[in-house]
C-alpha cells in the first residue's frame, strides 16, 4: 500500500516497547496482522465510516477536501476465524471502578443482539485498570438488560470477563481465549 | 444517523425508478438494508478506507479537512448469513465482451483465496450488459489461474456465473442465489 509522504506507517517493536505504551487499537491491529501472516484468521478493523462533502483531483488520485465522521452502527472489527463469523468492539476506559455505557452506541447494542441471533461470535475487548478483558456479547447484554445503571461495575467485568494476556507476538493473543470459549468441544 | 445539512440521504422509490437508473452499489445497499429489516442477514458495505491528513474541530465534532482514499485489500461487502461468513465485491463494467481484471487489485485476489481457505463464502457481483451475475470465488480464481489474459471473457461469466434477477424488494435478491449455491443440502 502506498502512503503519501506526510503519512508514515507506524512500525512497532514490541521488544523495546514492552507494548505498554501502545494503545489497544494498535495492539489488536498488530495481533490481527500476525494472525493473517500465520494464516490463522482473517480479522480486520473496519475503516471509520466517513461522509465526504468536498473532493479535489490530483495526479495521484482523488483527495478529500472536507468530510466528517459518521456514527458507527456495527462494531469495530470483524472477520473470519475457523469458519465462523467473528465481530468485536475494543474500548479503553480510564475509569477504575466501572465501564461507562456511553462508550457503546445504542445501534451497536442492537447489533450485538443481531449477531448473536445469526449465530456469529461477538464480544467486547475492554482495557481497564491496565488489564485487557474479553466480555462475551451475551454476558454484556445480560448485564445491561437487568440493570438500570449507566455503567458496568468493574467487579462484573472481572468476574464474567476473560483476561487476555500480553505476549511477544501476537501482542494480545485473544484468539486463544476465543478457542477456549467458543470452540471448546473441538479443541478438547 | 445524523447528516449535516449539505448531505442528504437518498431515498429510492423502486416503483418509479424501475431500478435501472440506480447504480449497482445502491442496489446492493438497498437489498442489504431490506435483509436487515427482515432479519435475514447482516451484510454491510465496508466504508472506503481513508487516510486523514488534516482535521479541524467544530461544535458538531471533528471535521476532516484533508484526506485521501486508500487501496482496499479486502472486498467491499461482508457480513453474516445463516451462521456463515460472507464477503463479496461488486463491479460494473461498460465493456460488453470482457470483464477487465484491472478492476480487482492483486491484494483482493489473494484475499479471495484466503476467505476460501478459511471456509467463508466469497464471490463477485458483476454487472455487465445490463445483467447482474454472481461469480463464485473459486470459479473466478480457476479462470485467472489458468489464463494469461488481463480480462475475463463475457462468455465465461455467462456460463459460470449465476444471474441475479431484479425484483421489487429487495432490488437484487442475491441471497436466493447464495441459498442455491452454498446451502443446497439444507434448503432441499
């Protein structure tokens, strides 16, 4: 892929970085890149939906002169793993005691329900208190459907979520957890 | 979803339009919207990947002041149907005798192979000579791997593709063809 001169692709060196400085999105992108290289899964971050209101033309192609970000109605990442459809959203909160539900749009909550109904794998990846958790879509829905609160307490996430550990490569081996949760019979 | 005043959502009236004036992308978007309303499938067009080089801030949110379109490495549409991962690319050609392969990037050809390897459903939707065809990923690969030509002859598409007929709603009921090809045993 070609990039204009003023935009550089960021190369990550996990050895010097210790990954702690990376944000969750970069960690997941790096992990998905690794999974693709190893031909383990095809999972991509979806581009942020934008509306283009003005363009111009240069010898290198069309240039966006003005645009805006749209509100997403699906989750951030989707793809194919072991013949199954997989989709998830990644969120970081600095809040230490609860995960604010304002982080997830109502359209996205409905989308989680739809993916479950259509037999896809769907979950949230939540980074909180420097720990990364996988929270299954049905556990997430169970909480919000039974509570009036505008946030999910950390206790709930700690008890119901699955911890994703940091490693060398991939940075976040979340498919190991997916195997344990969603492919248990086949793995055993 | 909110749209700024200078961008209007396009409403389509298939009765007066007869669909012929619509472009293939709109026809597929309308069909996917219908499938979601009917809770039949969750298939979306992926946003075009862009690189943002300059932003500004307004009371309504972040505005893109400059950006460019990136080359896609996956296909245009993906989603979930009957528990299976589905992905496809939609292309129109005005060429009456052959489909130019310049329409499909090398990264995308590799991606078609990957989706097949991981047991996903993958195909092309080609509009040519006013007819819409579904060409299976493996038929597409079989052709390009066995021919040196830079285009696929119309004869090949006519013989190996499946015609998708126009209807009232959805405009293009391509999942009917998907049922016939990929879910034959279950449907019978």
